[in-house]
C-alpha cells in the first residue's frame, strides 16, 4: 500500500468514525435525556433532573 | 480510527458515568426525593415509594431484603430506582464521551486536539459549560414540583443554547483569528440575549431552599463528572496517538 492511498483511506475512515461517534453519542444522550417514552422517562427520571435536561 | 474514537470515548464515558452517578446518589437524588414529598397532584414516579423514607434510609443495605418489584414502597431503599439512575447516567456520559472524542478527532484535523490529559480536562469543562452551565443560566436545574414554561419551548432554547455555546467555545478557544474568536463569544451570549422561556407566574410547590441546593449540587456534580470525562478521554486519546506514532495502525 502506498503512503498516499493509506492516508486517503484513513481520512475517509476518520470522517465516517467521527460521524458515527457523533450520531451514537447523540442517540444515547437523547434516549436517556429527552425521549418521551414513559418507560425511558421513569428509568432516567433522576438522571434527567440531575443533569438539568428539560424533562417535564 | 473507529477503535481509537470508540475505545477512548466509551471507556472514559463508563468511568465518568460511574463517578457521576455515585456523586448524584450522594448529593442530588436525596434532595430530589425530598422535593417529591412536596409535589402534590402530580405524577407519582416509581410506584409511590415514600420519598421521606427513601431520603432518610439512603444507603441502608438491610432494607434491600424487603424489596420486591411489585412492592417497591415497602423497601426503605429503592434498588430499582438506584439501578435505573446509575444505568441512565452511565449511558448519558457514554454519549457525552462519544461526542467529546468526536470533537477531539475533528480538532486533530486542524492540529488542536488534546495532547495531554490536562487539556482533556479543559475540553471536559467546556462540555460542562455547554451542556449544563450555560443552559442552567436560563433554565435552572429543576426540582420536581417547580413551575416552568411549556416543555417544547424549553427544550428548543436548551438545545439551541448547547449548540451555540459548544460552537462558540470552539471558535473562541481554538481559532487563531481574533474576529472569529469574537464571533464565538457573541454566539455564546446570543441565547441569553434572546432569553429563556419562563412561566408567567412562579407557583412551584418545591421549597426554594431545596431548589437552590439542588441547582448548586447538580452543577457541582456535573462539573466534576465532566472534568473526569475530559481528563480520561484526553489521556486515552493521547495514549492511542502515541501508540500510532510508534508504528501502531489506526483501526
């Protein structure tokens, strides 16, 4: 593998990894913090208040 | 790259989440549970456990023997509530960790990623400022039984404030151009110039003494947990970067 190809493929993987991390991170925070499902709300109730999410 | 981002983020998020939930159980949840005793005519959370008992028997291990899922009210210490809160806090901080380390990876492209855990702590405190401190200056951390404006409006202002503060801090702290730094500061100020949605009248049933204690503790615990998150994420990120430098391949 030449240096050029390696750098290029690493940059593309990097962008994908960054987007995946942002998306999964946002999904976890919104699921625990904001989702309106009753079960999620009850389970995460104290966490939501403690972190200051606008909960109810 | 996947392994570097997700490994650093999830391990730091797990540890920071454990630290955060321990501090929440010690400082924040007892105040919250006590406030629920004052909350009348509202939803009863967690199957009607007596808030006063839960507050005063906090940490009573023996009470666990009396616990059953069908009858949480009989237990002095609510293990179900404890477990769910711990889990939700770990999940939340894992999410924060993923977004923080994604920020490291973006910053690395312009040569400003943390190269020491102490810089990670600063990133963590910036995350705290964006996600907890700046929104709290408009919408204080809320006890159950507090009066507040309509939830949709609050969530919109809250999310907008987080984004504006995060982007503003990144511009102000990481840019070398004074004009861009000033634009960042203006962006941080903007949500507070617009103003957070507040109710027409304050008629919350939570005692003001409890509310202020809750808000202060919520922010204190958040600051510590975010500093731990940032410091650990910075340490893991720096270590992985050194590994790459010595010939390890990015996954």
